[in-house]
């Protein structure tokens, strides 16, 4: 019945989740659905310098991990390359051109990986 006519607001609780019916702050749908982003299952490694004043960065996208897993992977990659890095919108950025090193490391970890973008 909930799927056909979900309540999304209550004067008593405020905003409600349309899937589980719980208050937005206590929703259990959000935490389970947003842990891993969907994609085609292939990790892509590419080099990019657009919008960075000519500085080159290596971008790693499509890693099927949650935010905490990405942070651990970022830490390992930064240590391996001896460079800085960040996570922006689920994409790992490592400063410098480290495509070959990161490609081999990702392959060792068992993920299907491709070099992308020329």
C-alpha cells in the first residue's frame, strides 16, 4: 500500500521518507542505497589537466566502494605515489601523472580496470 500512496509530510514529524515512511532524519533507505554508487563495474583511470591551470592529475572513477572505503583507497594511493590527492563527487584525484602505477595497483586488487581518455 505504501508504494501506491506514500505520505511525504506529517505535521507531527515533518518530512517523511516516501519509501520507508520514517522521518527524514531516521530514514533507513538512504544509508543502504547510497553506500555504493551504481555503474558498469569497470574502474577507469585517466589523466586530466583541464581547469587546473595546466597541472596534471590522475582521476580514478567507478570504484564500487562506499565513502569510507574510498578514503582508505585514497590514502593507499597517495602513499604509493608520494603525492597529494582528494575525493570529489566519488572520484579519486591524485596529483601528477600516475596512470600506469595506479592501473597496476588497481588490477592487483582485483577490480576490472581500463585506461580512459587518451
